[in-house]
């Protein structure tokens, strides 16, 4: 399993970079890397970020 940052602002940057570089959706990226997409979304939601399906990134 991939290690991800715990800090929500670093996680925001990390996840968006991964999604941009791979061209994957959040769900497919998380499935491939054995990560919990719902947990990541919830953590980033608490920090004020929302996932944009059309753009495939958090904003």
C-alpha cells in the first residue's frame, strides 16, 4: 500500500499531483494503490476541498 501524507494540505497537493500525472480518476487511483477514496475525500472535505469529477482533481 502506498504511504500518503497525513497533513490535509500536503495530501491535497500530493493527490492532485498524482491524479494529474497518471490521468486517473480518484477512485481508479485509489483502487490501484489500495487507498480508501472515501477517507481521502472526507479528510480533504474537512479542510475545505471538494473533488471535481469533471476536472479529476480536488479544488
